[in-house]
C-alpha cells in the first residue's frame, strides 16, 4: 500500500520521487518496515504503544518522541 501511495504521489507531481523526498511517518514497527520496503525515509514516532527506544532498535532514519518535536529535514 505504501508503494502505491508513493506511485500516486509521483504521478500527481509528474516525476519520480527520490528517497529523500518520501517520508513514511508511523508509530509501529510495521510502519518502519513499510518505509523500508518502499525505499522511503522512515520516521518513527513514539506516540503509541512503542517507546522511542523500542522504535530506535528498528533503525529508522529518524525517531521522534512525539509529533510536537521538529520534523527532520524541515
């Protein structure tokens, strides 16, 4: 599903999107896995059942303690 969303975004923008252009933001290990499978930048947010430390163990590109923190790259 993540790859389909990225493909649709690319069509809307009229160009392929580079890894650094696509952020998958989520609060579970499955979200990090989805980002990796889609070759996107993984941003894990410890806003749900998983702690920042648990999400960090999955090696996402970025880990946020909450969505109140500044977004990486902006």
